[in-house]
C-alpha cells in the first residue's frame, strides 16, 4: 500500500536538504528560521504528555 503522507514528508525533506546543498549548518539554520517565523502550531516533544482518556 502506498503511503502518501510519508512520501510527501520525504519529498519536503529532500527539497530542504537540496536547498542547503549538503551544508549541515545551512540546513539547521533554515529549519530554525522556519520554526521561528512559522505561524503553524508545532509539536513540542519535550513537554510532559497529558494523560489520554480511554
């Protein structure tokens, strides 16, 4: 079965990586800039998880 979401994530990852031209620092700078300027909600994996209800 084809996973369209996973394929889209890989496409975006490859596009951002290509823009950095193999420069890891440029890649991190670009991702940090996206995070700081985005108005989209972000997932915070460092925050304590709330209990889930059954």
